[in-house]
C-alpha cells in the first residue's frame, strides 16, 4: 500500500513530526512510503527533516501547506489552496493511504475528495480547546501515544482513536553496565520551556549535589525567556560545572551514550519520546507522572516515577535512583525496563500495531463528506475576512484565524469585557472586537507593567480587576498565557467559554 506521511513544520524539528518520521521508517519495511515535508512560502525545504529522510533512505517530496497543533490556529482558507497542490501530488503518486501529524485540514480535504483513508497523529491539548472544533473538517481516525489523550480526542471530537507507543530509534536495546559508581550523569532532552520544567529539575539536582557527584546535561534550544531564566539561575548559584546547557542536538544519541540517567520533569506531555530514546540506549528513567508515563512505567519497578511535579518530588526520585545504583536494585529495575521496551517500543512491535490499525481503517472505510461545507464555508470565511481587514492591510493572523473569528461571531457574545495586555496585540484585539461587530463593551486594559490610558481606555493592574463587573476576558499577549488562563479559571472565567484569545 502506497502511503504518504505528511510532516508538520517548514523549519526546525518538532517532536511530533520526528515521531511520524520514525513511524514512516518502520512502515517502509512493509509498505511503499513517501514522506512529504512542508516548505515555507519561499519554497525552502525543512533541512532537518530532509537530512533525516536521506539518512534513513526515505523518499521525500516538499510541498507547501500549513499545520496547527490547536484549533485556534487552523487556517482553513489556506488549507483550501494547499489542498489543490496536495491533490495533484496524491493523484500523480497514486497514494492509497494518508498519514499526517498535527491538524492538517488540507490533507483531510483531499482525503474526502479522493476517498482515501486519512489517519492523523496529534497529542496533548487542553480539553477546553475542543470547544473550537465546531466544524466537521478533521480526520476520522487518530493515533496517539497515550491512552489518556487517545480517549480525550475520541470523546471530544467523535472520532476513532488508538494508542500506540513511540517507536524506538534502534532495532535493539543498548545494554549498559550498572555497576556501583561514584558519579552520575543525568540527561534532559527537549526545548527549554516551562512545560518541560527544567528550572525545577535544576533546583532538585542542586539539592542532591550536597551528597552526590551529579552532572545534569540539558540538550535543547534554550533561547527563550524561560531558557534565559534557567541559565541565569545556574550562573547566579555557581552551578555551571554541574549543570551544562548543550543547546539543540540533532543527534541526541551522542548525549545518551554518555549518560546514566534520563530525567523527564515535564508537566505537559502525551508520552515523552525522550524516554523511549533513553530506554533504548540503556539509561535509567526518572520521570514525573505526566500523561501516559504512569500507563507504562511504575515507581521502583521499571523506572523511578516522582510523586508529583515539584522540586521535592523530583529530588526524592533522584535520590531513590542513586540509592538503587548503590545497593544493586538498579539491575532488576533495568531488566524490567528491557521487558517494557520489547512489549511497547521495539520497532517490530510498533510496526505490527500500526499495520493492524491501517488495515482496520481501510476496512472500516469511514471518510467524511467532501461536500459538507465546501464552497459555502469558503465564501462565508472570505466575507468575514473582508469585514475584519484593517486600513493598514491584513496582518498575518487575520486570514490565519478567520475560522476562529467565525466561531466567536457564532457565540453572539454580549456584555462587558477586559482586554488583558496593553500592547500592540491588545490594540489589535480592541479593533477586532469592533470589526467583528460583537456586542462587547471593553471596560479597560489590564497590564501589570503599564498604566494611564490606551486606545481611549484606562489601563489597570491585575489587582484592580472587578470580576463582578465583567462578562468576558480577552487575553492579548503571547508569553505565559496558560498561567493567566488557569488563574481566570479559578475566578470562574472558563477558557473558550468566557475567556478567549484575541487577536
């Protein structure tokens, strides 16, 4: 069966895209596989994905299309345009099965037009996000790496879902010797960001340094504000000899071969691919109980699983792990980790599971209606796009999020609101509320760093908010949105119900 695997981003390396690429590699043993890499609007190919395809001997093509990991950013109008390119490719290559990652409505459009099965991989997402998925434009089959999120996607989107764990990067595990040692090297893998929780991990390791010779090596892009916070903490606490930032590493095996332990401190994951890679290279796993991890790993059985996501939780697991190395318990724990690898992560096992799911999907044959919305939806969105076009042209976000703006209009919002963020995005949000003709009266802007007046409205501090006077909040800044969403939820303002992102 000729299968096309559609990757996710035109530059860089996405964890979800990398996993799909590895799935393409294992399925190429039994199917005719071609990988499709998204290029940017100048036609430039994602070199990281291209190099990985060449290294794995996978045939690939570059096409222009966009994907989204949430419903807020689904660009349906662009998907209509991209679907024409994808349709031509699918017909030319005689593709029989479509396998994509993230939300890719362009591929789904082609699936429906040509009656070709489409399976999408997508992972963790806040449950409130699903309120935005109000149109039937998504794939009918879903693949996930945790039962937790497989069930969530199935129940919230009304589709069929299956959990298959990430595929190991090697055909066999690397056996390491776990003899008693005096020093321990711990690896962390992934972009340095709040959901990966590296700062808490650094503080936990710092506590252990008082009694143990431990080095923590962090591999991942750390160019953002959270990464800067982590680097500043290490510098201020004089920890640079024990906490080492390696930056992005294309070949993570170099680090894993040199380390003893993999630490995953994540607070938001589906199932960390880094754990599978680490087990493959014989590392002992320490992890927070994030999403699908407790479905596979159990504390002091085949890994060390922290009781929570805090500094003390992680510190205790690090100490337990080191104690296991010293008293010899690590041998039995690693023996059970090898059994886990064979059952859940080995390429042969994953290939068998995916192929079974492919066959089920082909036999089940559920493909959405190609004419359910079609031209009418496109015309509706184009009219809305014209309505929200501003005098200085259409900013990128306007056309990209027009489906989201259609959702806001559908809600018929009416009442008083605060806009959180008195910057450029706040001004754009204020203008969009007018252009969308929503019956919303903005009370004030909220900004902890500003005051005075903005766009003819007062700017207040968060401490000055009068919650009983507001019906809605519009969040209009980019960084740390989740913290404000959670904070407002505590005040009974629910995300995508009476708290919204804008623009």
